[in-house]
C-alpha cells in the first residue's frame, strides 16, 4: 500500500491510500495517522479512491485511528471509497459507522 500525506489547509490533513491495506501495512498507516493526530490537525480525511482491497486488520486499524481521533475531537472522514472496498464496508455495516463522503 502507498500512503501519501499532505496538508490541504493549515489544520486539514489529507492521507491518500492506494493498493492493498492488509496486516503488512498497518504499522505504516498508524504511523502516518498518528503523526497527524499528534500534530495540529483538526480534520483528517482519508482518500480511498485507489485503495482496492482491505482486510480485517486494515479495518481494525481504521477503527482504532477513528476512535483516537474522536477522543481528541478531530474529525475523521473517509473519502471516495473504491467500490470493491465499499462492498466490504456495506457487508459489515461499516458504511453506517464511519463518516463517509
């Protein structure tokens, strides 16, 4: 999985995920997200348009990141979820759990 982080506004972090999100990439993802959570971001948006696969460890990592962000009053949003990943989210009712745009 490729992870690209950039600021699109002073306190808005955009993290683009592409490829496959499995257990192999959990540590890299959490490092990127925690860098923004521990920084001054008030909003974290994950662009998932190019993320074509996610397994249970990836989903668990997303949930963990969202909960940490919420506890610090940081908005956590998922953007443009790839249809293959959205199908998994819908089966698990995660489309109701996450803030998805």
